[in-house]
């Protein structure tokens, strides 16, 4: 019997922009541990798994998962969409939640709100990223299993395989999409981890906010930054989609050899 909801966090250590970022330290814990802890505070995320690669370099990620009692899937390094699809297929779910491993400040309440919208609306795909009003780093996406299968079968460009759900954004007419929007537009804020400047901001936030309240929420970070607005200048020059734009610049068609699921 399938789980209703499955949450997948993809993590690997060979990032080109900031290698080993899932294991970087924030207030005494790794980035990945923080992401797992915060997702685990959500009420609707179902079973949580970490999807990493078969590369021996990613064994430290496996160790983190074992130590925390979290299930792990190891798959294709060169094709992140293939890895994601096979992880979802192995564990089985009607709906799959995508959380990024570079979002250590992800708010569990926002995750639950997005899942609630998705389940109530009957959408193929629900997101707070395509029409962004939340800070970068509060990214939540939910797909039905059928939608994930369609994307896996249809995405033929490297950028669409690397970024998992970009095929949906590129073909919105093919899917029933719902967008989760914040009351206030906070899209100019960057709370993710992709560059050294991001790390400096996150480290400062965790040293001040997390050490006082380890289950902090988005409002707590906003309150802290409102008193120290100069901190946001550390990474404000970085585009919200710099990784995607790099993939598009280097884009190419890929050759796929899908096998029919058994």
C-alpha cells in the first residue's frame, strides 16, 4: 500500500558552486541535519527520505542519515531527475514533496500549508517557487506521483533533468498548477546556501536566532533581520535563480533509455 505523502530531500557533496555544503556547520549541526530536523517538525510530510548518489564521495551523507534514523536512497549522479523518480518509485507515494537540502531555514508551517493546498485542490503540482513571494530558501513543491512520472518521461533537456520540476514551469499548460503565495512579497530575500556569501548570512542567523530558539519560524528570522538590515547585503547581489540560469546557458538535449516500471 502506498504512503499518501512522501517527502524527498536530495543531497550530494560535489556541488560546483559550494562543494560539501550539506555538511557545513551551522551552530553545531550540519546543514543537512538542520533541514531534516525542520522537515520532521511538519505534520503532513509523511515518510522522509534522503536521495543521494552512488558516488563514494557521498557516503558521509549516508552516515548522517544512519545516525539520524532517516531512510536513504542512492542513485544516479548524472541525472538528478532519474534519482528523484527512482527514489519515489522505490518508497511509493500518491504525492511527493520536494525539499531542497540547501534550505536549512525551511519553515515547517509553510511546508504544511503548501501540502494542504495541494491535497485540497487536487492539483498536479503545487509550488511557492514559480510565482515567488516567499524568501529563497523557503521552497516547497508537491507533485502527484502521476505528474512526477510524466516529467521523468518527458523532460529531455539537461536543465530539466537537473532541476527536477523546471519542465512543469516550462510547460504550464500541460499541468493543473496551484501557487502558494505569501501575504507580503518577500521574494527579494535570500536564505538559501549556494555561495560563500549565503553561508555568512546563514551562519550569523543561526548563531543568533537558532541558539535562542531552535524551532524558530520565518517570522523569527524576519524580526531578527529587521534589527540588522545590513546583513541582507551580504548576498543580495546573487540572483534567486543563478543555478538554473547557469544550467540553461550550458543546456543540451540528453539521451534517455527509460525502462518501463515493473
